[in-house]
């Protein structure tokens, strides 16, 4: 069975439209032929393989995406030489360059940050159309940092600010710290750079190093939250299983009938304290945190502020009050059960 | 010297400036200085064109740029202890001086990056283990919890057996075939988890616990 068209078409459509563009422009020659053969191989794999993962693995292994791009560039360069003026003199090179930039402006119109991305290209086109020679055009572009701006460096700072704002909004403190560090590094490189635009390659390495530094801490944090959530769930289910509403609650409902539902309830009552103790041990093993540490831990306070802790106010209070009873063989007090029922 | 010639000299002078005072671009700076020297010394642009066709200084500039960036990448991946990711820089640097055209250079760099990206994808397959950690903990909870004997059979035997059987099916029918699309001989090599690039992602876990989890994972897959 072929790969799902809804999944593979968005990938192949990019290559199909690039190929169509060159075909429409009457491109020809060995590079064009190889590009079309590469696309044909991608189309063949989309039909022969079963799923997108297999498709992706094979296309990457056979180097098809990269190969297509290489042949496309070669074929495009060949076509540009033929269509602009048939030569490689300065005027032709300038015309060819400006044509490529004008095409880029059209293509970038709907891209995010298009205004800032398009602006330096428009500036370049204006310089090119002002009657200057090709070397003067190139020199001015270098001097004004327009080639660097075209690499997208001009929007990097905006993107970093957006990342900080998003991470703040999403209550992701480590991400906020990490993105701020990237912004500071960017500004530092900008200070040293001529024209105030950092080298995009150099910033790429700096950014990667900062992300690498934060990765273990981010993973640790996610793992920690995930583990205390499980602890809260276990105690919550345990106390609720004693409540009068339990037989009607989805958590224990069994389609085989009430006797099975009641058995499920009894199992929670009997087993959750034992499960909880092992999870509590694992939690301590990983994070050196005890039950009572959870509620003052920075991750908990932050998740509460983010409104991501399911249990709030009296519901959280119920869990905290149930904890001392949640031991193997233990049972909650009548008072606690009534309190839990009152919250339902 | 005609005006166009002077305009080209001015342009190449700006290119040299671009690489000044940045320790990453030492090769590029030299290559661009060489280009500037050449165009400044030739009597005319025609002579420059002949010299470029003969000596290909523009290819040397392109090679120098690739060399600078790959040396920086090599240093970067060495510093952060990522030997698999460093492979592309190692391989590119080993061949970059033999490149004779910009097309060859671009294609060679692209092909090496693609090959190494496959290696990186294969290396990351070991992190399936990390995705399975919560399941391993759940089974440990079931098997070791202090629960009344009435529930032992269900909780300590049936649930873990069912979960392991489900995973074995998933492993054999999905995870392994998917991984083998990248490498037909792939198998989960637990030793990789101890290598810094993967181990750091489990920094919250002691060595002793990691050893235990690896044994649990082998049982989960049904190979122990």
C-alpha cells in the first residue's frame, strides 16, 4: 500500500513545484534530467513504501533531497545563463542576480517576518537598478551588510525575543533563561561584528552550545514534574475510591457490570498505597525529593502558576490530608472520606 | 588602470575586511587577501580573468570558507563531546583541499552532511530506551509493591506479562522494522547509553539505577 497521500504530498509538492518551475521555463540538459530522475525516484518510493517513516528513511539514505537540490541549482544556473543574456559579462551577471532577488521577494511575501526579510533584498534590487556596475553593486551590498541581512540574521533577534515571550507565557522558566542567554550571546556577537550584524554561522554554533547546555536540565525538570504528577494521581484515586460516588465514577467503571466495578474499586483501595510507596521511592532516587518537598518545589509552584496542576485548593488539600493514611494496609478516616465526597 | 578594474579592487578589499578580526575565518582571510593581491597586481581585468581561469583563486576562497567553518564545527563538537555529529566536519576537512570546482565542493559537502545525518539518526535510535522509562517504572511498581496477596497474581504477574507481551509485539512489528529502515543490521546497543551524549540526558538517574533499568528493558523486550 502506498504512503498516505495526505502525508507524503506536502513533502513531494515542494519538489514537484520546483521541477515544474524549471520545466515551464524550458530548462534542459544533464542536470535537469538528473533532477527529474531524482523526483521520479521519490515518487516511486511514495508508491512502493507503506508509511512515511520508511519513505523518509529511504529518501535520506539515498540522498534524494540533497541530490535534487544540487541538480536543481545546477539546472537553474544553466538556465539563468541562457535566459538572461547568454553570457557571463558583468551586465549579465548583475541582471541574473537581480532577477533571482526579485523572484525571492515574490516567494517570501507570505513568509513569517517577510517585511524584514524582504527589505534588504528590495534595497539590493534598488542599488542594482540604480545604474551602478556589478562590482560596485557587490561592494555596496557587502559594506551595508545586505548579504548578511539576506541570510535572515536580520530577523534572528526578533525571533529570539518572540521565543522569550512565548516561554514566559507558557511558564517555561528554563526556556526563558536559555533564550535570554541566546539573546545576550547574539547581542555580544553583534557588538563585535562590523555593521552590528553577527555572523550567522558563528551564532549558529553559539546557539547550539547554549541549547546543548540546557538540555539535561530541561529533561530533568520534565521528568520530575511527570513523576510528582503520578504520585498525586495515586493518592487522589485512592481517597476517591472510598467515596460514595466511586461506583459511578469513570475511573472504576467496568462494562462487565457492577461486581467488576466494585472489584476495581477494591483493588485501588488495596493496591494504590503499595504502588505509591514504590513511586515515592523512585521519585526520591531520581530527584532526592520527598513527598512534602513537592509542594514547595520550584517545579510545583511554577506548574501551579501556569494552571497545569489538575488539583487545586481543597482538592489538593484533600490529597495532602490523605497522604499519611496512604500506606499499605492503611485506610482513610471517615472525616476525610466525607471531605472528599463534599468536593465531588 | 580602468575604472571597472578599480571597482573590482575596491570590492575585493571589502571582502577582505569582512574576515578581519574574526578568529574563525583565518583561512578565508588569507585566501581573500591573495585574491586582492592578484587583482591589484594584474595590469588589466582581462589578465585577471586569465589568472582566475588558470589558478582558480575563487575556488581557494570557497575551500577556505568551508575549511574555516568545518574547523569551527569540529572544535565545537569536540568541546561538547558529540563525536557522531563531529563526523561531517572530520570527513569534509579530510577531502576539502582536493576539490577542484565550486560545484564539486557544494555537492561533496552536501553528500557528507547527508550521510552523517543518517548516522546521527541511527545513533539517536538508542533513545527509544528513554521513551520506555516510565513503562519500566510502572512494571517495577506492580512487581515490587506491597499489596495484599489476593492481588498478587493479577498485579504482579498478569499485568507485567501483558505489558511486556504488548511491547514485544510493538518492538517486533514497529520499532525494530522502523529502525532497520535506517540500518538493516540495527539492534539496540545499550552500551551507547553510557556515552556522554546520551548519558547526560538521564543525568537524574544514578549509574546503579540506569544499570537496573537496562536489565528491566531487556526483559521488557523479551531478550532476558
